[in-house]
């Protein structure tokens, strides 16, 4: 059975990160997750993984409003990476501003927009988007 081996959670909200990690751990469609509390830490780690040939994520859940490097700044840096595989990004945010939803469509890696809190159904939808079929 196909699985999402590694999901990145990029969000500065400790409680949300804990919740999403718990949902991923309980979901048989997911293997593991790694959390970053701002976009800068995540993009720096991605650069390290690319340089060292380390494991890249299969999917990224990204908050927009964070300190140091917000979600938009992360996306600007992310699209500049020389990736051998496509890594879909799903915006997971409390923002329901239509401008944010429209702006997210300007970034080819962004495949969806999830209103917080993230739920099991959202993870199943992400799996379906990543593998192009209904999650079982």
C-alpha cells in the first residue's frame, strides 16, 4: 500500500503542530512527520537535505502567518529549489481572506488550501491529491 513517508508541518502554533503530528501518527496512510516552527528553519533544512542527499518530504503543510519567515516567503524560496521530485504544498491556515486563497494559486506547488484546524479528513484528502486516487 502506498503511504506518505514524510510530511513536513511548518507552523508556529505548538498546539496545532502537536495535533497534526498525532493525526498523522494515527493515520495508516502516513509514515512520519517533521515539524518546523518557521519557514526559515524549514527551507534551511531542505537545503541541507538536498546537499546531503537526505530524505525529502512527500508533502508540506504550511501556515502563512509565522515569525522570522512567513509562508509566502517560504514559498518564494521553495520554488527556487532545484528539486528532483515534485513536493505538493497544502496551505493550512486560519486565514480565510479571499486574497490569500487567490495568491496561493500563483504558486504551482500549492495544491490545496485547508482552514485550520486540520482534521483527519484533510489528511485523507491530501493523500488522495498526492496519489491521484481516493484514500482508503
